[in-house]
DNA sequence: GTCTATATAGGGATAGAC
DNA sequence: GTCTATCCCTATATAGAC
C-alpha cells in the first residue's frame, strides 16, 4: 500500500524530458532550457530538483540499469534448459533496448566518454559477468557448446544497441523505424539466431529454422 | 611524381588534432581552443583553414569513408571463394576500425545525431549495400549459406565499432586495451567466426576451429 | 599565415521575491 | 515550488595589425 502510488511528480516529468533531450542531443549538446521547456517550467526551477546538469544526467541513467538487471535475473531463473533461458533473456533484452532508444543512446554515449562522469557505473560489467558466468556453467555441464561467453554477450549488447540507435541511419534498407513491431521482431530473430548458432549443441533444435532462409 | 609529396601541412596537423579531440569529447564537447593548442597555434588561426567548427568536423570524416571503400573493393576483388573474400574483408575491416578508435567514435556519434550535419553521408549505406549484394550473389550460386546479408553486415559493423570504442569500458574483462595486438587478434577471430557460422555451407572448413573451444 | 583584441552570444548556476 | 533577474564564464567567430 505504500509503493502503489502511481502519481507522476514534477521530478518524474523532468526525468522523462531529460531522457528524451539527452538521448537526442548528447550531454554537451543538451540545453537545460530545452528540458525545462518540455516540462513547462523555467530553467531555474530545475535546480530545485537537481543540483546540476551532471546530477540530472546521472539520475536518468540510474533506473535503467536496475531494470535490466531485474530482467536478466528473472530470465535466468525461469524454466527450461540453459539455452531456453538464454533465448528468453535475449528476446526480452532486445525488446527493452529497442523500446528505449533514447536511454540506449545515453548509455552508448556514456561509453564513448561523453558525459563528464569521472567514474563509470559498474553495472554493465556486473551484468555482463552474470550472463557470461551462467553460460560458462552451462558449458561445463555440456548443455551449451563451447564459445567464448564474454565475446558473445558483448556482441549481443552491440547488436541490440546498434539496432536501436543507429540502424535507421546506417542501414535503413534493413531496418526502417526501429520502434516498429516489425523491426523489433526482425532484430529479435536475428540476435537469437546468432546466439543459437554459437551455443546450441549438436542435437538441440533451433527455433524457426526455416525463417533463416532469406535473400 | 605529383602525388608523391608526403609533406605534412599545417592543415593536416589540424585535421589530426581535430580527429583526436572530436573522438574524445564529441562534437559539442570539443573546444577549438583544445585543437589549436595541440597543433601549437592560436584558436583564431584555425579559421584561416576552416570556415567553422562544423566544416572542420566534416573534413575529418571525409577521407575515412573513402579509405573503407577502397579496402572493401580490394578484398572482394581478391582471389579465393566468396567465403575466403569475406573472411579477408572482415579481417581487414576489423584491423582498420580497431586501429582508429577516434574516427570510429566520430562516426558512431554522428549516427546518434550528435553533429549538426543536417544530411547524413550516404557512404555507409552504399558500403553496406556493396557487401550485402556480394553475399546475395554468393548465396544464389550456392557458395554461401542462406542468411539475411544485411543483418550480418550490420552486425559485423556493430561488433567492430563496439569493440573499438566501448569494450574497454563496458567489458574490460574481455578486452583490455583495444589497440593492443592481442585485442585486435581476439576481436578479429571472434567476428570472423560469427561470419563463418552464418555463411559457411556444409562442406566448407572453418579456420582454426580449435581456437573456438574456450571457457 | 599567425597573432592580439574583441564582438556576440549563450550556457550553467545563484539570489531572492512571491 | 516557481518565478525574474542576474552573475560569471566560456564558446565560436570576426577585425585588423604584423
């Protein structure tokens, strides 16, 4: 009864606007004036909620990682074989990333060294480790084929992020609108396919193999 | 005798410095003062060579695409089976991207909408098309396995770019220093491996299959 | 072709009224 | 909690001497 308050505070609206503008313009390209304008308040009022631009930027990133970690743990604790779990995780992960291109752009730019944050959040490394450890276990148990786990997880992150943020510009012929259901489905199938090709052991059936035959 | 003048002009030194700073700080984070400082001249002197910051940024990107296109055409016109050519292309491409993280960062940020360039260069799309058309041909001739060519080429771009620019921050356990020979070799082997898993037909041997067995 | 000096603008952040 | 007004700083870009 105490966490069930869906009230949208001004702070929330600022965070939402900041997410959009930061994703669009990058940290240094973002003007606080623009964020305030979208919320419908004056620039100076932002400083009632956040000490500085950097503080606001940091707050935007916070929740995102927590959300991803929750999704990862849920998928890996689900039912099925290790490969089933990884397939499920991959699908959910792609869904999330494709549904939030602005957040993904912010994370991406952060990884390029855009924001002045001196210390990088350790979440990405921890999340990558959770999944790669899970894969390594499955490989020890002979339930998954041998393949460098970190290389694979990193590649999945790369493909998902790129598809969400850059596909429309770099490869519009392949993916039109990244947020369309069709695009999401295509990316999901592709990434899952790659994961299966790398981790499926001899006997394991792959999902929808006929779909891969395309030119 | 007329193109063989390896003289390094001041303009060249400005371009080199700009490449470094733009890669490090992004377009809006870049200060012309910083570029001038690295060249050893005053900020105002930059405007003798370039009309504006945007002009300088644009000039930095120009050569890069041309270089990539040359590499692609050379590899695809080389000897061997289609898969051989793609393997060779992939290796050379990864080499190039890993050797130039600053340029790669600039391209990446550009694809995120960082720079004020209203119209995006069409090179990436054309380059992607050249390679995916080549793959489609090989598939028609049954020399390559069926697999969505654009999805694969896009994924290779994603993996290479990410490895070059973000691996050290996102996955330092996997890749330490991206410019080290060891890292380059690891990424190369991984990306080539993925390409082979997607395009090799039944009988075709894969390179160094034993190297894939790792945990 | 490089410099000094300056124009012009806009940004983040603060003070203090209401 | 939001506003107006303003401080302070830095940025791009220009003007004109040398």
